[in-house]
């Protein structure tokens, strides 16, 4: 007896359980028929039932199945043209993942015929493969949206108070001794009290998680016994990655992810997701057929004029065409789902320039997707962060995104790295980078908080490796050290790799403190990478995307040196939280405001005189000083009251020799107190004696004006 299938509705898309049954709705402009296949939970490779969706409304194929329940495993088969030269790749022999599936079960098995064409065929993808791929494709899972959120409330942390902590769910917790072994590497592990306590003590406000959307490993990594650890290879935009669930039953990852968010919120910590809407795991014309490619290839991907090949702005084989209304809808529906149902607080968009490409592929800051997000009542209230570049022509767009986007500021990263390793001609750029990047954002009427300031990220050297290696060492990746960036602006302080030389070790520790201090003293939004606060190393590997092992996992076993760095980082972050002048929402003017004692910003030469225009152009300037007026903050607090904080004096010396600075005078009854100094991880607060201060080579000092 065949299953009863009612007409159902064209919305919402995907498989939606309403308490009595499941409605299926799948968009495809080219499909002539869409079948839903059900699979045996005890043997997910075995298809037990198949039925066609009986109705189509505006290219949405839909049907309702009474009695179907959460936990059901299913997949799609799409009938239609297989004409790669025209951009169509429908092949009903290939089981497809529902792009709106809220959970997936199982992995891609590259030994199965998951490609739409016979591998090795002389016509390549122009030939159609008619072998069934079901045994090698993850199954979509019907999920109930019910979850007891209790009194969950979003922390709703303002941008000016935000401190970002980029972390990997598995990498952060796999080696943590306080996380029960069966929870390590999972959502539940990240929500364990010892991990949350670390985040709270550190002072970060928001965890930015590397991709947790369901993703697939790459076949070439599988062949090398490696895996796509970072997860930038998305298969499902609604499903949380099942690998990070402590229970391996269908759909278990959904509830566990929600519980993690709830627990982090209860601790006052936001959850921001790194999302990869720029491409999928289906690769180029020779890639597998797993989902969108077999559903409606021409609607979802950027195609070249020949229809067969893909425009690749990502370096990953394909690019999502967000200028197409259906692709844009998929992205928007996914974002809304993660905000409304999963309660996340924001997103960091990988290779976000791809999402702003329109027409012939040029970037447009007024692209339709950006306008939709800006106007959306759900998405308009969460944090939106762009990685403002891709690999296509005109892809570097730092400073080019519209409000309310914030941007990873690659220019900030590069300037700080170069300054502290002693490069020339950086005075002017450092002036901009430390004080809010006005050269990038002021003309477009954006604010200093448009800049996400960072020195390191998941992609590249860790902080420890940045001062330990002048060259990448990626041999473990199996690509003969050809992968990863060659231009890292790193410096090994005289010895490549680890060493026992006391002077080299001391310099490296000081360089770490210099970079961290510069970051948290800069105007903008600071971001650090998990483990950098404890001197984590990847042994010089600057592209550890495939290393799901101790090379990538945070090491929580701290020696004295790493423990001191952790304490110094905590001190820095909490100092930033206490100082309103470091949380400015508007650019500096170099002027007195109201009755302020100091200008909002004043730059000094080491001799104590104010810097002039010609000073900024001198190539050998490596010693700078600037004063921030704590009583010259133009914006009020949340209650409309004037903000008055401490005046801060910051000295920077990237020269290898010591420099003596003359301290600017203070008002009567006031004096300078040394708050911290990178020459010593535990120095300060302490009173300053005399009118000068000697700063040793490659170090930084911060003074706070206090009453006598």
C-alpha cells in the first residue's frame, strides 16, 4: 500500500513537522518531478520508501505526508534535464541533501558513485552516471523545532564593549582537562563550566565559532587520511555539524547546539557563527552532485557563459550566485533560522565579497542581498561581520562594505605585524590603525567600530608562531609546503623555530605582549584567536585546515611562561573594559571638547613636542607616543550622560634600541602612573618618578593620569 501524500504547501521550504505530519517543499525551476526517499534508521543506506511530491507552485514542488515524525531519514531525487552545457545537472540516480534540512546523518562516502558522471569517462561531466549514490550521501533528518529555552536572553552586548574570541568547537575543548572525556570536541564540551569560566575570566564577550554548518570532507584529504578540520566546505546551511554532537543519533546535534547557546548566554557570552555562503562542497564541473548542483544548478551557482563551467571567486571551485533571488532566499532563510530558532547573536561571513557580486560579477556595496539583510527586522538586530575579500577581480574590499556591516581589517593586521618587526615607513599608517582607521571608514560616514581589529586569525600563524617562525612549515599537510600564504609579515627574532636561547625567548615574549597590547589599546573591535592568550603553537603551520589533531587543538597544560602570558592578556582585556576612551564610537578630531583638560587625541615625538606633518613621513620613525583625553569623549552613555574616563598616554618603541620619552605635563594635582609595560609581564600599576621614561627596544608602555 502506497503512502498517502496530500498536496501540502509551498512554504516553509524544506521538511517541516507540524505535530501531525511533515510538509515537504523544494524549489527547482528545471525539475520535472521531485521524489522524496525514506531510509531505514537502522541501515541508513537502505531505501525503504519513495514518493513524488504531487504539487508545484511557482517552481516549488510540495506535498504533505500525514503521520511522518521527527527522526525520519530522507533524501531527494530530482528529475529534469542533464545538460551540463546549458547549466543543468539533474540526475535522479543521485540522492540529494535537502538544502533546507535542519539536520544531517552520515557522511559523504567518496568510494560511492556520488559524482553525476562516470569518473574517468572520456567526456567527463558531459556523460551521465546512472548508478545510485544513496549509500554514499548523508541523509536529511526531519526535526522538531521544540526546545525548552527557559529564560534565555541574548546578552545584547554593544559593539563598543565587544571583545571577540575566534574559536573552533572541537579545537578549543579536545585537550581541556576540565571537560569530561566523552564531551571533548563537542557543543556540550564548549558549554562546560571550566570552558565558560575561562572565557569569563579572560574578559571576552563573544565567541566567534569556526563553521558549524554541516560540511563534507574533501576526497583528496580523505585519501591522505586527513580531514577538513576548519569546516569551510558547507553541505547544509540549516543543519549544525553532527560531528560536534556528543550523541550520534539523528538530529541530536540540534538540541545540543541550542543547549550550548543557552548556557553561554546565561554566562553573558554571545555566540557568533562563521558562515560560508560563498560556495559549497560540490566543487567545479568535475565535483560531486550532493545537493544544489542536482536540484537547480543554474539558479544557485555563478556559471560562465558556456553554462558548463563555474565562475570561481572563492578558489574552491564554485561560487554561490547571491544575485539570483532563489540563492539569496536560501541565504536569508538560513540566517533567520539561526537567529530565531537557534538564538545565535550574529555572523561572520567568509569571503563576503562574493555575496555582493552582481551583474557580470562585479562587487556592488548596494547589492540586493546586503539591502535585504539591512532591512530585515530579524537580521537587522544581530552582529554582521564581513571578511571583505575574495580571490576574484576587485575582490579586496576592506572599507567597501555598507552599514551595518563590520569588517575584518586585513590592513590593520599587516600594519601591526610590520611595525613590531621593525619595518620602515609605517608611522602614518600606524597612526590610522591605532585610532580607528579613519582613512578607511570616515569618508563613507562609518564609525571606528566598523573595523574588526586583529593580529592573528585561524588562517595563518598563531601569535606564538608569528614571533617564532619567519617561514611557514606546512609539511604535515602533505602538499610539500606549497599551501598556505608565503607573505606572513612574521619574524623569528633571530632563530627559526623553538630555541633554548634566553635572549631570543625574552624578545619573543615581549613581542607577543607588544602585539596584544597594541590590539587592545586600539580604537575599534578587538578579536583574538583561541589559545593565543596562552601561547598556542602549530609548529609553524600557517594553514592547519586539515589537522584535526594536537597540532590544532588548544593545549591547556601551561608552563610558567604561558601562564604569565594568559595573566597579561586578562589584565589587558579588563583594562580595556574599564577605560571608556578605548571604546570610542566616533573618530578623533585632535581637539578639545567642552572643558576637557586634554585634546581627544595628541601625538608626540619622544622629545615631548607634538608631531608635525613632516614627522609622519620620515621613514625611520619607529617611536611614537599618543595621549587620549578621557574627558574629551563626544558621545554620551546609554542614559545620555557625558562619559568621563581616564586620560591615557601610550608609548610605542619598535626600534631595537632604547628610547627616552619626555612625558607631557599634567594638570595641577595630577600625575602619570605606569599602568602596564611590555618589558615585564607583571609590571604596573606604579608611580612614575621624574619627567622622562626610558623604554627599551621593542616595547610598549601605558600611563594613566591619576590624582596626586
